[in-house]
């Protein structure tokens, strides 16, 4: 393989990693901001009832942990993308 082929492959991997990181970043904010968080005593919140346990505090802990793991994946792919782009330069 030529040196230019390796550099272009690293740049493509860096761009793809940054795209994946952007998707995970968007997914984390979409999950936290647009999730149905209606914790009133009505039975209108079926999304949270199907996914998590019955207690409100436990639901916040589980939702926060889920969002944190998605954000951590976003940070990892951002670091990988930057490393690939720097190596391809």
C-alpha cells in the first residue's frame, strides 16, 4: 500500500468516527429531552412505564445512566476520529 492510500484511509476513518460520534451525541440529547417524562399520577406515561421500574427516583437514575453511556460513546468516537485525522495528516 502506498503512503497516500494509508493517509486517505485514515482520513475516511476519522470522518466516519466523527459522524458516529455526532449520531450518539444527538441520540443522547434526543433521549433526555424528548422522552415522555410525565410523572403525574395519571396513566398517560406508557413509554417510561414499559422501559423502567415504578419508582420516580429509580427512573431518573436509569435514564441518567443510559444517557451517560451514550455520551461516553460519543466522546470515545470523537477521540478516535481526531486521532485518525491527525494520523492521516
